[in-house]
């Protein structure tokens, strides 16, 4: 089935929705599954939502290209970035990108005994030096859609013996990413992966990356149902030792959202999204607006137009105001007429 046809069957936005970088829309199949699970729970016949967690984990592993044993299931990027931060030795140097998303960078700043350096995104690779322990960066910048040069960052980190932490929240679901190329990756699901809130994933190396599972609860046991009381005698032998107790209803929906992403395929979604973003960039030029340079991104940020967010929302176009910039983001439920609608409104003043 063509992408547009499938999207029309799964999504029914009542606005011109260009705000996936904030929150993705839920597909009908996820809404149905969650509704059925809620009704079953209310009736005292709850479904096996832990099976949904495992199906979601497996689907995400396939989407980002790693074995399922390397994927932990949780709820937020900040928790997993905090896990990495807590596992660093005293005095370790961490290299971050300027103005990156707070959930990625703040956990490292909270460790007063770490040496934290910050540099512009474009100079991140060249800023890696002997003694750098970790480079942490978003693959796609939330504020303006700029795409990090992950290949250069990875090679620079390897050359200096540093680990890498990549936040894939603004890329997973539309941008081709190989999580296996990095030590750690994190991503929330409620944006481009179109899952409910409360779903996030961590990927780790096969050797578990030296992480200490400091928040391990019963679900982190090798046999979870035998790990409910007292200290866990045997942690999971894989990344599941880093699981958070799951938001089960969210994962029930996530299972179906991720299945949809797999059906469509990242390459096809990527081509669709970037074509629409390019259409918008091209339409801005005659209007005298120049977006932040972010070639190949599904996120387009336009300086000086953030103040129009409320007005545009009133006209039925949903997007974001970020640092004074108007941020529009294009995903699988966006069509060319949605882009043209926004351009018409911008041209009206």
C-alpha cells in the first residue's frame, strides 16, 4: 500500500499538523489497542501487556539495526542519560553540543565532579581530544533540525578512546540510523515513532558498556517474576537489566505504532518527509524568509517567525515556537497541501 493511502487510513488530523518534533500523532491501530486494553483492565480481565513491551523492544531493535539483546525499555531520555552520567568515574571529561536538548545534557551538568565541555555542533568532532571520556549529542537538533555529522563524531571518539551517546529522539522513525555504530543511544517514542508518551529505549554494547544498573527494579531480573522481593539475585544478562518498570498501556499502543513504521520503512518515510521539508524551504524564498541551514532534515526552523505560532494555531496550523524561531516538522501524515497551506498563511502578511 502507498504511504499516503496507509497514512490516511491510520491518521485523521483535524488540523494542518506540522508539529511532530513536539509530539507525533497516534495511529488508529495504537488507539484501538490501548482502548481495548483499558476496557479489559476495567473489566478485571487485563491483557498480557508485558508481551507488548517485548514486541515493542523487538520492533525498535529492528528499526535501529541492533540485536534485541542490546535494547532496554524505559520511559524517558533523561533517565537513561542520567544512567550514563552516573556510571562515569570522577573527573571524567564529557563533550556536549551547545544548546542541545536539556534531557541529554543536564544529567552531566548535575555531576559536579565531571569535567563538562560544550562546543558548537559543527565543531563537535574536532573538539574531541585525548582524555575525553564521552561525547553526547542529539543526532538531529530539536531546536532547528540540524543534523549532526555522526560519522565524524564516531571516528573522532574512537581515535581518542571516548564513548558515544547519541540521542535519536528527533531522528528515529524518519532518519536512517544505525544504533550499533555507537556505544549508547537513547530515544523517546512519542515523536517520529508515533507511540504514546511513556515509551523510550536505550541501546548498549554487547558488553553492556560499563553501566551500573542503579535503578534496577524487579523487571531487571533475569527471571523478573522471581525477582519481586529482596535484592535481585540475578540481573538480566542483556540490556534488559536497564529496563524501567514499563508504562504498560503506552507499550500496548507502541507495539502497533512501531509495526506501522516497520511496514512503511524508514527509507520511504525519509524520502516523503524530506521532500515536503524541501518544498517548504523552496516556498519560503519568494516570501523573503531564510530557514536555519539544515539540509536533509525533516525539521525546518525559520528565524523571526516564532511569534506567529499562536496566530497560525488559531488558523488550524499546528507547529512550534522555539527560541523565537518557527519550527515546522513534516512526517508521514503530512501532505503537499499542508505545506502549501502554511505558505499561503505566511504570505498573507
